[in-house]
C-alpha cells in the first residue's frame, strides 16, 4: 500500500445532454456539496470531475463546525459508522518544545458536534459525491473541463473532454450557472489572472504516511498534533488515521524546504525531524508507506468570487494554510452558501454576480479570522500560551476559531489585543 486510497477506481458516465441549470467543475468536498444541495432543491445539476473515484487527496483533519454541513447532507450516521478516528482536540507544541494543554472542543462546547473526525480523503470525498448522486446530481468522472464558455461577460457553459468506454469526446455543455470547484487548479481565477498569492505565506509542505507511530490513548488517540521547530522555522502535523496509519507532514517557507542546496524531500524531512524531538520520538518505530509527497504555493485568494452566471467555491476561491485544518470546512461551507445563493438566483431569474456571490463578503471576513490566527502562529516571538496568560478573556474566542465558528461577529477584539500582526483587508 502506498497512499491511503481505498477501493478500486470507478468511472461514472451518465448522459450529459442536459439541459442543465448548474454545471459544477470538480468533485472534491466543495463541488460535491454544491452539487448535492442544488440537486436537493430540484435543479438539474451536472458535476464533472477529471479523475476517477476514489482519488487521493491530502487534508485529513476535520474541525468540529463541519458537523452542520455534514448533517444537512445527511451524512452524520455514515460518519459515525466509519472507521475514521474521533478527533476531540488539537494540541500545539511550541518552538521552545512547550506543550500546550490540548484544546478539547467538547469542554468548550459540551455537545455532540464538538467531536469531529480524521478522515481518509479518498473515502470521505467519495461519500459526499455519492450523496450528490443520491440527491439527483449527474456525476461524470474522467471528465476534464478545458474551458468555461462566455457570451459577453456571462458564463453560459463549459467545454470538456469526456472519456466514455475508452473513447475521449470533446463536448460543449450549456448551463445557467457554472460553479468552479477545481481546488488548487483554480480554473477561472487562473484564466482571469485574478489569483493573488499571500506574500506572507509562501510555504511548501513535505509529507508521508507511516504505520506504527506512537499514539496516545483514549480521548487523545485521534488528536491532531502541531509541533513547531526552533525559531519557528518549520512545523509538523501529526494526524492519526485508521489502520494504525498516521499522516505526518512538515511545512515551512518555500525557500527553506526546496532548492538544489537542500537535497531530496526525504533528506529535508529527515533534517527537520531532527529538529523536532517530540515528533522524532513518535516516529521512532514507525515504517513509512510509499514515497514522500510535496506541494507548494497553496496560500492565495481570488479577487472576484462571482460573476454573471458563475461562482467560485472551496480552494478555487482561495486557500490559507493547512495549520488550523480549515480547508475542508471552508470547502463544505462555501459549497453550502453557494448552493443556497444559486437556488435563490435561479428561482428569481437573476444570475448576477451580486446574487450568486452575496454570501462572499461575510465568508471572506470569516476566512480572515483563520488568516489572522495563521499570521500569529508564524510570527517570531509570538506565543499563544503567553497571550492567553495575559488575556485569559480571549480563550473562548480562540477556541471558537479552532472549532470553525468564524462567521460570527465579535472576534476582532482578540486580534486587536494580539498585536503586532494584522492582515491586510482582503477586499
Ligand atoms: C499540505 C496541505 C495539507 C492540508 N491539510 C488539511 C487538513 O488537515 N484539513 C483540512 O481541512 N484541509 C487541509 N488541507 C486543505 C484541503 O485539502 C482543501 O482545502 C480541500 O481539499 C478543498 O476542497 P475543494 O473541494 O475545494 O478542492 P479539492 O478537494 O482539491 O477538489 C477539486 C477537484 O477538482 C478536480 N478538478 C480540477 N480541475 C478540474 C478540471 N479542469 N475539470 C474537472 N475536474 C477538475 C480535481 O480533480 C479535484 O478532485 C490541506 C492542504 C494542503 C496543501
């Protein structure tokens, strides 16, 4: 076994004739959620995914607020029945090797939704895609969208290369609304040259999957661990998965991880592991499964999130940084917001940018709360432990963000107190 992908590859090839109210490009959590919920409203929905399913994806740790979208999708029972480890908390180890007390989400909010999961993404993403099919969306895999079609400034459909029984066909498909859920490919923003990197987060990651790493017991068995190395040069994630597998990755400035002077990914991982005794100890008896994987340049945002007949969701709208495991949550949430907006826009016959993207200013403010916390995490000399000692009144706001409750007012006070680092407004 190399990577945690479970199940043989499957292709779905429904009739793509249409007509379609909504075409969703991409079958990750954001696209599948948008497709599922717009189909549930009764609209004619086609989702085009370039891979077969299941497909591998990094990003295994959920945060508690995913519960509500999973509940709306009718997937909570399936999650409870799954082998995915329960995640009660996240724990940080600082660059000075000081362990924070674990942030137990259910101590902060004693309710069922406060316990979340560590997921194998191939299984989790497929679960949502299957739900979209059950709710009536047509899902076509091995369907690579090569263009979004516009009439003047209005999106009117897509062009795609679709594989059916070994043959590849080029098709043009019309739709009232096109949803870009292409993840880091960010199809529309890339084409529109509207993809803006965050200059403060020019990062890269190297990660691998290990069997036999040391795990904690009981409530802590499924915890995410975040461990910084001296001077905050890099940090490791430790995410326990089923079958005694753990995902361990190292993130740092791009220039610190990659380049000819640094050697292979395995060399760099080994170099950083030496600087992180707590992680070294956990991996001492572990066996690595498969090769190391790498990715870079993942933190960016789109200037415009919606236009006439089109809307962006999930990573295709923007991505911050993996440290607080916010990516899947934001994919689900933006999918949900977009589905409601699309339904209202289709019902009223007004597919303007304002209608399709009316949720986005509020959404961006929520994302900014994660972003500000990410900036603080990377700021040399800043310590959450010291901050909370000086400002115990903000403990609750901090845990709210770690849980994902970012779409509520009142978090700004904490960031004012958290000087010196504040983000530029995201517009
Ligand atoms: C190093 C790293 C670690 C991370 N760790 C976490 C974590 O622990 N927890 C967490 O919540 N998040 C994590 N994330 C982020 C998380 O993985 C993403 O935010 C999440 O997958 C976004 O979902 P999405 O549906 O927007 O995009 P994706 O899941 O990427 O799905 C996009 C889909 O679009 C398809 N596609 C792309 N282009 C086309 C095309 N032209 N035609 C048809 N299909 C297309 C792709 O095949 C893909 O299936 C991490 C990210 C990184 C980089």
